[in-house]
């Protein structure tokens, strides 16, 4: 049985696992919303798969269900007083939960722009920006939020915020991991047990930095599919005047390797500050 409106799943186990906040707070406070969020993303995946194999009736069924679940999602989790997503009324709110809970509806809006308005996302981007500045450009997300934070910041006009988070050097950050000898993705930001995050974390989990890898391919390098099966490719790197001066990389697709190299360059080929003055080289199958 579900206690959420519209049939949203109410069961959860881990929440935003390994977020910066203490597990005793982060797990129950993020669990219901992020379980419902992943369920809705699953419905979106069903639409994509049904379309791909020509099952139009199934595609329409899951598309309609995903739209109704978004309405229920807002009803269950949007706090009209705070004008953002927050823990349900019987759970404690905390500022370190804001990034996890508010990047989820942005991701759902991005996957279904046709029903984005039903999520009440107006103002969420500015709320995230305010929080990121308040956190001095540190992330506070765990396993679920880490998948979506950087890509959604860049997709919603906050690429500079995303870049500052990605290149942060102090705790909690990827740079802090590197400074402390990390060569893999750790299970939490500390890297060792403490009263807030027992037991001993492993050093072989992808979930806290998998989203950063996707973001580097899509937003920094600029490669993403523009149609099913990579039959069309979009190359649109986001270039900052005070960001990286260049980027080079490739991706193996089902149709072959796509390579991109760009640099901020003026008409003579010299390094330039203005993002608009850039040199781009693309190799496609």
C-alpha cells in the first residue's frame, strides 16, 4: 500500500545514500521522494523502450502514467511555504538536503518537458544557486543526487556553478578525494568511518562520481546523442571564459567513435578568453 497521493511508491531503504548530511537525517528525509523519483524515471525508460520496439500502445500508457505521477509527486513533496521540495511534514528539514531534493524534479522536467509545469519547478534553479553559493560551491548530495546535480546545473544555466563544484579542492569534493590519495570513487566523502557514517566505507563505488563523468562528456566535452542509437549526434560544449582552456576526448558509440577537441582560440589560433571565440574539431563515424 502507498501513503502517497496518486499511487506513488512510498517504500524506500537507503535514500540519498552517503550524502554529506548524517545518515540518520538524510536517509529518512530523502528516501520517500527519491524512491518516487526513480520510479518515475523508470516509467520514462519504459516509454523510450516501447517507442524503440514499436509498441505504441505501451508507450502511450507509460507516458500517461509518468505524467500523472509527476502531478502526484508535486502534491506529495512540494512545500508551498518554502517554495521548494523538502522532507514530508513528519520528517526534519535540513539545509544540506536541499540539493538532493530539488535537483530531482529538474531532472524529471528535463526528461519530459511536455509536463514539466506539473512539477512546479519555477524558482528551483535560483534556490539551488543560492544554496550552492551558501555552501561555498560544495556539493551535499549522495548517491542519487550525485548522478543528476552537475548535469542539471549545466542544463539549467548554472554551468559555472557546476564547474566550481567539480573543481572544488576542499571537503566535501572530488578534489579533496584526490588530495587525500584517491584513485577511485569512494563510497562516501570522508573515506573512513565516523559516528555519522558507519561502517567502514569502501573505495570502489562509482555512484558518487558517475554523474561527474557523464557531465564531462555531455557538458564539458559536449557529446550527446540527438536521436536513438546515436544516428544523430549533438556536439555542443559549454565553454566558460574562466573555465578550462580546452578539452579533448572521444566516446565509443554503437555506430563508431565520436571524437571532439576544442579550445578557446582567437582568429590566429592563440588562446582567447571569450567563450565565443573558440576552435572546435569533430570526428564522427
